[in-house]
């Protein structure tokens, strides 16, 4: 075995031993699926996009009431890139059928061929699945949404997603959820793969800009208190593929 593999195994073994009690308390949840439609909208049409999103909300509200979905929202990107998306809309369900039934309503309503959608210069869709998530029920305007994308190294263990979620991600975000710093979090992988296998996303919603500072401070404290956990994370993840995203979000969760 080479030194890289030895270091990975050592970090994983240490993480498992140190976090075993904590992991026993964290169990994966039923699968939650999320459909996201990404758009690049010319700046002159941003107001029109907001009006279209408000018009489409009635379909999502009914789907929540009927039990078809558990949450929905819209994001406006704050960190723009030359070839990046400017907006997205999303909705979550405990089944793929719940997503596709709502999507079918959008198609039948004609909203997917609206003038603002046709004006988009780029468009892409994605379907994610999460087994580690939680939220407070309610509706919010102007949240901040943080997303961190990572890709596992080729020699990461097969259960790396579960291992890190149970020992690091869930305990960290549950504390922030309990004290009101965030209102929702999830750790996603793709249900329909359009990215490389082994890619995962950590997502959270915080009510205000101050929440972003609180999350960063809490993350630094965790790094100091649990350097072994951080080393284990670093041993499993290819940081060359890491990307961060920040948006303003309107969201509703059942």
C-alpha cells in the first residue's frame, strides 16, 4: 500500500473510533428528492422572472397542501460567473413521482414556454436525492442559501457519504438548526447523474446575512475542536473539484 492509502485508512479509522457514539445517534432518513431548474436570465428580464416565479407558486402551494411535495423555492445567484446561471427554482418531495407530477402541471400550464423562459440564454435541470436533512416548517423571503459542492477521491471508501454525513455534517447542522442560525439543511447526491459519480452537495438556508458569519465561525470552531474529523474529510475529498455558491432564496417547507 502507498502512503496516500495508508493516510486515508488511518484517518478513517480514527474518525470511526472517535465518532462512533455520535454516529449511532444519527440515522439516515427516507429519501427526499429535489428537482432544480437552472436558468441564465438576461438582466433586463430579472423582474419578469420574479413575476413568473410568483405566478407559478400557486402550483407548488397546492402540491404542498395535497402532500405531493414537502418544500419549494426560488434562488437568485449572488456570485455571478461569465458562464454561470443567474436563477433557479426547485421543489422537494419524498418520492420521484411527487416531483414529476408537479413538473407535469407546469408543462401543461404553459409556464415552461413563457416569454421569460424563452429569453433565457442557458438552461439545465437536475434531480437530487438526500438521506440526511432537516428543516423548520414555514415560509421565508430573502433567505441566504449556501451550497458547497465536493467530489470524493477515487480511493475514498464506498460509505464515505454516510460516514461523513453521520459523523460531521448532521451533528454540525443540527446544532445550527436548534439555535435558529439555519432553517434547513441537506446533504445531496444526484438521483439522475449529470455530474461525475461521487459528487455531493451540502446545502443550508439561513435567515439573514449575519447567519453566514455564525456558520463560518461555528465551522472554524469545529475545525479546532475536531482536527481529526477535518483530516478525515480532507483525506476523502478532491478539493480541486470543490465549488461554492451563494444565493438569495424564497422558500417554503411543510
